[in-house]
């Protein structure tokens, strides 16, 4: 027990944090990032890497279902904090101060592990969840399918569900003003079985692989090559991902053939909800692009400056640091080449989008008018699919960060396919 306690205390000093924002809660999300960053806690890469799950905002029914699935994938010991939009920075700080003690409690960790084991044993018997090998052919296949579909949907994996089965009610463990929840939700259905085109079609059409797993379809890409076609959803829980965004994409290789964007729960952002004062939004987007590009140092610096400006720092206090940040980012030839659209494609030119943000930050630091953010350059949900069609997945990830899409006042979702190659 002493060794267990010591190891838990050691791990609890720097928990890995997964922040899941809800559309319309950008201010709260920034407050949480500020509090987490000031403690030098690490950002989790996904649910399996998470010690602390923070939900910033009040989720709707669709987002609650996703969050319950994410919570299922978080290993014990774990803590969940749910914050409503009225939470103050002081409230956030108090909740975070309790986290290391809760993660380091060996009795609590043991109880969680036992509860998870009992759930797993029950689910193995019924074939609902695949934490261990289920007994029997059909339950085992269902368990494998459910696990794969969940991870693909939540984390942007290699495939995704075509339909969903009804969800089960979750279970919750309350904790004062914030709560730690252990929930059980429904399981995604399995995708359709695809076939191979041409003279091989009779071998695989409507024929499942062992275990009931389906095959990808095959179709010609824009260059006339026969590639696997995968239909999968991406989001809404990814690091540095727009709140509530889900992309239903058709992938051929690592290229997005077509995409359909939507926000969970038909989210709408009230007018004025995204107004934070001079350059705050520009610093926020810059930090997101740098983080997705794999440059964590400048990304953290951009977030720290964003939060100082939000708290009312006058221009003279931050002008030198803002200028230094802009020069460092612009001076990176590697970053510039990474962000440039392939083949000079301006619609995927993340470098140009980022440079417009840097120009406003630079103007603010120099005391010049920054101008209005280029709102016409931010696509609506209806237009987002067209901007992504034809892009490689890695480039699309950067483009989404640079475009900073958010729910608009009108259309909920739209789709677009890749046009003919030029």
C-alpha cells in the first residue's frame, strides 16, 4: 500500500488533462487553459492518456453521449470536472487544487478499479463492451465492433459507424460544485460491408470478414487509381479541435474525397460570444495552429500572452513579447513550408491564414490599428466541407485550426465533394 500510495502521489503531481469545450463557452475554455497551464499540467493526447477530464460548458444531449463514451475510455484513477458557463477563475482554481489529492487516494483508485472490473465482467457476458474477450462468437464480434467504432468516432481513427444503437443511462458519482462521473452509454453500430470493384467484386461484396468486421469499399480517386474508401467521423473530442465540431469524411488513402461538417446539438453561438478585445482571438488561433503543427513552446507562449491581454494588460506591457512571438513564428522556414498549401493551393494555404493573424498581433504591439478580423475568410459550416475536400488529413487538421470554424446563426451542416483535379 505504501508503494502504491507513493506512485499515485508521484503521478498526481502532473496529471494529463483533456479539456472538452462546448460551443459558446470559449471564455470558459480559455480560463481553464490558463489555470491548467499555470500549474504546468500536461495536455492529454486522448482519453487513454487522460487523468483529468474537464468539460467546459453545459453539453447538450448529443455531446453528453459522446462525453460518456470518452469517460468510459479514461483509465482509473481519474477525475472529471464539469463546469458551467458561470464558473469563475477562482472556482476553477479551487476545483483543480483538489485534483492531485483525489488522484493520489489509493482507496478511491482501488474502488474505481473494482467497479470497472465488475462492469467489464458483466459486459463481457452480454457482449456489449470488449474490455476483455467475450465468450461466444456473436458477443465477441459485437464487442470488437463496438470498441473499434467507438475509438474511430471519438479519436478520428481508421473507420466509423454508419448507425448507432440506443444509449444506456449513465451512472454518476457527484462531487459538490463539480462532479466526477462514471457513465455507460450506447454503442455505435458497425459500418456496412464494402466490396471491391471490377472483376473481384463477387469475392467481397456483402461478405463480412471473420468476426463480422466489414471491408472498405474501393473506388477510383481523382487520379484514376483504385483506393480504399473509408467513411468515418472525426471529432468532436480531439486536442485543439473546435468545440462540438464533427466531420463526416470519405477518405481515399490519406486524402479527404468529400466532407460534411456539423456541430453537435445544432449548436448556435450567441452574437458577441466570441468577442474578446484586441488580438485575443488572433492569439488563440495562433496558439491552436502551432499546437497542431507540433510546436508546443510557442503555442504555450501565445496562450500565455492571450490570457494576459484578456486580463487587461496594456499594450506597453506586452508589446515586446508579442513582437518576439511574431518574429519567431515568421522566422521558422520549416513551419512556413509545412503550412503552405500543396501545389500552391490557396484554399489550403494555412501559412497565409496564419500570417494575417500575425499581422494583426504585430499591429497591436506597435500601436497601429489592427483592423477587423477577416470574418469573410472564416467559412460557414456549409462551406467547410468544400474547403477540406481534396486535402490530406494532416493538412486538413491544420486548416481547421487556422479557419477556426464555429456554429453560425443559420445552416447547421452541409456537404461538399472533391471536384475534378485541376
